[in-house]
C-alpha cells in the first residue's frame, strides 16, 4: 500500500509539473514558454522597409483605376521582402525576412489587407515561418494582426502580432516597424491517417 501511495504521489507531482509554465530564452528576440502540451513563443523584432533607392525591398506591382485619385491609394498592391533584425539598427543581426503583400483595401481610411510571412533565418527556429494576415490600419499607433499559421516548428500556429511604427523617414522612403508576435503551438504531432 505504501508503494502504491508513493507511486500515486509521483504521478500527481509529475502531472502538476507538466502544467507549470517553463520559460526558455532562445535569444534576446525570441522566448518560448511551455505549459503542458502548449507552447507560447514570443518574438520581438524590427522590420526594415526601404521603399526607394538601391536597397529598396518594397515595390508597387499593381494599381486600380482609381488609385491615383483615391485619398487612401485604394487598389495599390505592394510586395516586399524586408530585413528583420533583433534591434532597430539595420546593421544589427538579421533574424528573419518579412515577405508578403500589402493591398490598399479601404476607401475611407488608410489601411491595407496584409499578408506576411516571417521566414526565420536565425536561432532555434531557423527555416520555420510564422504567417500573419489581416487588416492593418496604418495610421493607428498600435495595430493587431492575427497569426494564421506557419511552417516547421509553427505548424498549426495561431496567435496575434502587435505592430507599430518605430521610425519613419518619409523623404528617404524608409520605415522601421516594431513587431511583437505571440504564437501558440502544440507539441503533439498530428498525422493524417493513411487511406
């Protein structure tokens, strides 16, 4: 009976320990917390968005018939492949690339329909992606965009991204955006049954 009681206590203690969050810092720009089978990964980094000059990474690819006369540049579609760094200085370490499209999709306000893939190029999650998509009202001081998925370590991901404009140099057409992204995943591998 004593051995059974000790075994039950060990099982209960182990179960409780699995429920407690454990944090693992994987770099100044990324941190992962685990609770049971769920993982919450927090990214904090800066997206460099030069729209002009020899190092431009933002390009207009389409306009609607009303884009040139619209106060919100409605119908303009931009593509980008931006450097993502751990610090606001563009010379700091690259940790990812931000690749996607932004389409001006609001006739009344300056807002874009944003699709963006953060392709991680450094650290534990190198090669994985986090995908966000949603409405981004550009003049709001802080904007929220949902995480809709990912690849690699972020399969079946969900969560949200908070972004704000860190700095803007309009004459040089150079913007730095600050992102904090919260991504929830499960450590359960899901395998589709074979037919």
